[in-house]
């Protein structure tokens, strides 16, 4: 499942922020999550309880109700480590797209080699899932009507295989684009002296 | 068991002016006798190049291709021609070079020299029946539907009883039932003739009768995750991220 907690953590790693600011950033980059400001405050509370974020300051915003300053948050060392572990963890197959969406959006050039590994891992998992489907006994090559039960089973398998194909096609594209970007990055980044 | 066909660390690059396109990068693949191996790839993913190299029709830039213990890049062109005539069948939808040829003659053509006309014709009719295309006996290539062409091309290859069948998108343009019949034929070829079958397709539903499923993209070939081997979940080390702001 996609962890919205880690998405918030990733956004705070990019730049400390307060609730409303985070909701704006969420809407801009993770509109598919449709998180309310209240939900974001709950996530911030939870992250603070877990010791992953801490108050980093207070900011007075023009037009803020009651004029009270907004609390800004930043990740702790434990929060940074937690985020990095999440980024490196393979995604559950059922939510592969959503989880990889989030990781791609939050990644920087140094993350790309690990993301390629994850994408390859997901491709292998998806292929393994395809391999578990058992097609009903092959139709008689000499034609004749195929029994409806066989046709129905084939239609269902077809649907599963097409869903897996959509996942693999997207993963293949991600892998190709990431590898091209890594190669480009290596070409343009001067080697640091050892 | 020694594989019938083995590609080891095969790479191939096409050069178009200043542009280098790595079609295959360190690809390894085994096909055993009696196994049906399917490779999935989108258009321009390198499927046809992979198949041509596997069939010995094209040479890799590096790496080796071994068929029945023989290095295909080391055999003479005469021996390679013999291998293509008798042992490795390349299957595509090109059809006969002449549109005047009846399908029974097209299918019997590979046996004409070795078996004579009447035996070749008898075996061709039997093969047409086997692939469910008996009604195409007197038809010409131009008269056939996609489904009939798919069966005819397989019949044309199977008549020689090859040890390895290499097929490029054999189910293109077929509906689900016809597709499954063609795949059933290939499954039977592996099971009953004990031939190796290597097929590349752009559709994953076409892979469901195969023993091995592989994915080709960006020159890399991937196989399925093996959960029975006790593979550990991948956890990767990350460089520490710089916080901005």
C-alpha cells in the first residue's frame, strides 16, 4: 500500500513546511492522493509521535486566523533514515504504480540507480504472477466449437494477463527512461577526485 | 541437462551515424528440448534481433550462441545452412515467394528434394490436417485469413520436424480463440515432438501456455522472480540525502 506518511516525510526532507503549505505541495505533485488539510495534520501528529519529525520553527503568515504563527516541521535523523529505507524497499505488487509514482516524484539523481533495481524487481514479480496462470486445456487445433466454460476461463485469464501487461509495459518504460537519465547524468557529471 | 539452445552474455549494438543503439546488453537465455519459452517486448524492443541471433540468422557483437553444443558463430556457412534447413526453423508470416503456389505444395516444398513429390504431398496433407488447415490445401497465400496464415507458416516449419522452432509474433492479428489454437499447436510441438520453442510476442496473454516467460526492454532481458529459492526482499543502501532550505 502507498504510505502517505512517507510522502509527507519526503516533502519535508525537500524543505521544512507547515500543514497548509504541505497540502498545497501535495495538491501540486500528488493530486491523485486527494489528501485534506486535516488528514495532513493527522499525518504530521503521527510522524511527530514516531520521532520522525520535529518542530523547526514558527512562521507568521499574513491572514492566518487569530494571527497565530504556523508551526513548521523538519525531519529528524530517524525520519531521514526511515524515508531512505522506504525509498529502498520494493513496492507491493498490487500498489506498484502508486508507490513508484511517489518514489519517482520524490527522487533525486542519486536515487535513480536504486529505482532501476526496484523497477526490475517489480518486473520479475509481475512475470512470476503471469507464470501462475493456468490456461484451460488447449482447444482442438482441428477447429470445432470451443466449450463455453473454456472460453469463459480464457476471457478471465486474458483480463489478468492484460492487466499484468499494462504494468510491465509501464515498468519497462520507466526502466528505459531511468537508465537513459543515469547515463546522461554520468556523462555530464565530472568525476570527483578520489 | 544441457540446453538445446543457449545464449550467453549476448550484446548487439546498431550504429546509425553518431547514434549507438544498444539493442541487446548481456542477454543470456536457455531453451531446453521440449520447452516453450516466450519473450514479451513492446515494438522496437529488440525482440526480432534476439530471435534472429538465437536462430543463427544474425551474429552478436559479443557473447556466444550455442545450439546443440555447437557455437553458431564458429560453424561454416554450409553447416549453418544445413542447420537452418533441418534443425532450426524460423517462422514468420512472409509466406511463399510465389502467390501461385498452392498451400499443399508450399508446405511440402522443404521435403520435395529428399522425399519426392508424392511423399511430400502426402505428408503435407497430413500436416495441414494436424494444424487444422485441411481446407487450405488448394488455396493460395493471398486467399488466406490471418488465422490460416498463422497455421500454414507453422505447418511449413513443422514438416521438417525441427529441433528448435523460432517464432516472431505468431499470433498477430488473431482473435482469442484462434490465438489459443495456435499456442496450443506450439505447446503440442514442445510436448509431443520434444522440440524447443522460442517465441517473442508483444502481448502477454499469448504467453500463458509457455514454460518460461521473459521480459525484454532497453536491451535487458528479465525472468520471473523465483520465490521458491528463498530470495530475500531487496533492500538497497541509499546515499544520505541533502536537506535543502
